[in-house]
C-alpha cells in the first residue's frame, strides 16, 4: 500500500498554488508600504516590514515542503526540475518585495510632492503584473490534470502574454519616473536621488521576476 501511495502521491500543483498566494501576500503589501513612505510614517513601515518578512518566510517554508514532496513523487505531469525552477522564479518575486520593505527601513527619505503620483503609479503597475501571475497560477491545477496539454493551454498562454505586456508598461512608467527625479538634481540631494533610484530598481525586480516565472511556465507548456 505504501508503494502505491508513493507512486500516486497528491499533485504538488496544489502546494504550488498555495506558494503563489503567499508570494502575492508579500506583493500586496507594496502599496501600503509606499503609502507609509510618502506619509513619512516610519512606525508603519516597521510594522509592514514584519508582515512582509513573515509572509516571505511562509513562502520559503512552502517552497521547501513542495520540493521535498516532488522528490518523493514518481508520477508528475511535468519534470521535477522544471517545477522546481518555476517555483524558484516565483519565490524570487517575494524576495524582491521583501527587499523593497528592507530598503524603506534604511533611510527616512522625504519624498518630493511632485513625484508622489508617479511613484504610486509605478507601485500599482508592479502589483498589476503580479496579479496576472497569480491568476495564471490559479489555472495550473486545470492544466496539470490535462498534463499541460489541451484547449486550456491557449488560455493560459494568452494570460502569460498579458503579463509581458503589463511588465513592459511597468518599465515605461519606471523610465518616466527616473527621468523626472534625475531631472531634479538641482533640488534634490545626491543621497535622496540614490534612494529613489534604488526604489525604482527594487520594484522593477518584483515585476521582472514575475515575468521570468511566467516565461518559464510558457516554456514548460510549449515543450508538451
């Protein structure tokens, strides 16, 4: 009986979806973190950082459990290495979100009023990219049942394409925002500009990692 249980172990896709939700818990905290930064509420940033750290740690735990599960399961609809790599890309999203929270703790940056709207626009677009990744992850169980083949794959591939488009929009917003604050060198001190640049690059890593995860999933599907 134990041999049969080993051969027909539960699909890791369920845990993969749980991991994606915990990763998105980290991402959803980007907006309140940004709001706290703009309001100069550093006590709130401390509280939110702890929440991000807790969610990221839980995502790590799920990742470890899932990889253990995959080593014990014989029958999977996709290769273990492929699933493990996708899991790693997805986990990188949470890591980058936590990095942003840590960055906000390093300095009490006074945000220029004229930059606030563009900054929030960038944060919201990064979250949008990740929301699309979560939506794709929610469809993985259906794909797994069909061994990543069949009519549903076209729907998922279209959703993955949308992630690429949204990430491109995030890049454009980031570029416009960077041009704006670099154009204020006569008004801003160099350290403030340095941190604004770090905010940009760290947020960009969040959306870039989401796109990498989506692209790798597309590669998995295309190979079927």
